[in-house]
């Protein structure tokens, strides 16, 4: 039996079926997911002080809740100077707990039993840069293809070489979706657009109701698969400012393009591809990541 962490609710359907998990606020400053989870809780849960409920609206089991409630309350990406969605590395998760463990690792350990038992995960996120909605997943299988075909996005980002984990000095797993994928489930992060854009909330809810089988799922055609290929590192300490359109998510660059400045130091694209997850007008230190470049793999 799974012990429910705080701010996670379990809703059980009257018929057997898959185990779903929907999270919002894994990054505490990305509020669209928090709003989506709030509205879904209003639909399924009559009293939030009770954490287990039953429903006749879908088959199976749904774990629904807030990934990082402390970070949500503080309005920050992560707590303890870290990032919950880089904290699901097996070496850290399975290590002996200690009093010095950072808050995000403690929360990752709380969520881990749910994630490893999940058949379908949708972890709702937003980007710092302006961006169209897209889906992220560490690996992409035919089962991912079926799920993602019901998400209204035209771009799918994969991370087969664990670039995101390498960026924080880890090897292998690091994100919620990677944990689910490693245990035989289908895990995705649904990037719903810029974190300042709340216009997608209702559409995200309708998409999730389709995934749960409550409504007829939509079908999205002409989806392209990209893979993360490079990390852009800050060459010096200072405030990063991207040039004009280079702050747009999925912006096409060529190797050598001048993209940004830190103080007076120019930053050029190390390879050709599309820009993602750019930091902008933020204080960074030498060696910090300030964005990534992905390359297209396939059209489905």
C-alpha cells in the first residue's frame, strides 16, 4: 500500500483500469499546473481534508496533486537551492536519508512510490521563454506516441542522453517522467506555454479529461520529434540578455549565431538547431546553463 504524501489525493474509479498521476507545481513558480490541479480537485474531491475518494467518472486510479507545495507557497522554482524535477536520480532516491538532505530530495522520495507505480503520468509545466505548448519525455515509444497524439501539440522533445540530468552533474534519471518510463509506464511533461500565459488552463483540463477517458480524446496530427543535443553554458558571471527573437522557444539557430550577451561578453550557438528553456535577464554564474539546443529527429 502506498503512503500518500501531503498534497496528493487518490481518486479511485468504480472499475479497474490504469493508474494515472497528474501533477502541477513540480516547479513552484509555474502556476498553470497549479490552477489545473485546483480545478480538477474541485471536480473530484468534496473535502480536501480527506485524501482518498471514489468516483464513477473514470476507470482506474488517479493520483492528483501538487508536486512541490513548499515551492508553490514561496513562489519559487525549487526549494533548498535545488530543483525537484532534477532530483529523481536513483542514487539519491535510494540513498540513506540524512538530516542534511535538501528539501527537494525529501519531496522526491515521498513521490517516488507513486511514480514507480504509475501507468500514465502528465506533469504540467511552463517555460520561462515565450513558447508554443509542447511535450517532453525522456524516451519515446509507441505507447508514448498513442498518448501524445491526444495532446494538442505539434512538437515533442525527448532527452535520450539525459542532458537535463547531466546539466546538474547527475547521470541517468532526474525527472518525474523518467521515473515512470523506467518502471514501464508512460511519463510526459506537458509544457503548456510561457509561465506568464494562463490562457491555456481550460484547454489543458479538457485534454486531461480526454486522457482519463471522461470525454472523447482529441487527435493531433503532424507532430515532430526533437531530441536535446547541447547545453549552452554561461562563459562568465553576470546577467544574461538574449538578442531579439533568440529568447523565443523553438527559435532556429545556426552554429556561430550570436544569441545573447552576459555583460559585454557575446554568446554564440555551439551547434545548429532550435533554442529551448532560455534564461533571460537573470543573474547567472560562470558555467551555469542558460539554455539548450535540440535537433529534429522525425515527423509522425
